C-alpha cells in the first residue's frame, strides 16, 4: 500500500465527463430516468437523509459543504406528502402500457 506523499503513490483524478457518459447515462437508461447527474445524486442523498431524520450538520459534512445554508437551501428539498402522492399518481399513469389501456 502506498500513501499520499510517498514516491510510489500515483494520484489519479476521476474524469467526470467520462464517468457520466460511461456509467451515469447507462444507469439512467436502465432505471428509465430522463437524467442522472452528480447534482441529481447529491440532491437525492440530501433529501433522503432529511427524510430519515439526518441532521443538517450530518448532511453538510457528507456533502462537504462549508456552510449549512448551502446544504439546506440548495440540496435539501422538502417534498410534502400531497405533492409526492400526486407525482406518484402521474408516474403510475404515464407507465401504463398501451395494451393495458384498451384491455376493457
């Protein structure tokens, strides 16, 4: 094992564009999502952590924000139950296959 600063440590950077094309676009297609980016993933993590009763400080640390306001104002999205129910109903309607519509 080689550590940062040792002569044999090679620091490699992630090519985010390549990763996005190679992994995220394929994953979005497999999941039938219109778009999947690092920003979408970060917002999803923050919102789910909030729903699971994670503290703002916990999520702030996870996302490595220097200000809690960035975490709460940009990343944590409050989704009221009524809105979630409406989105779920529309999603279910859009996923109905044409042959199921005329099955009567």
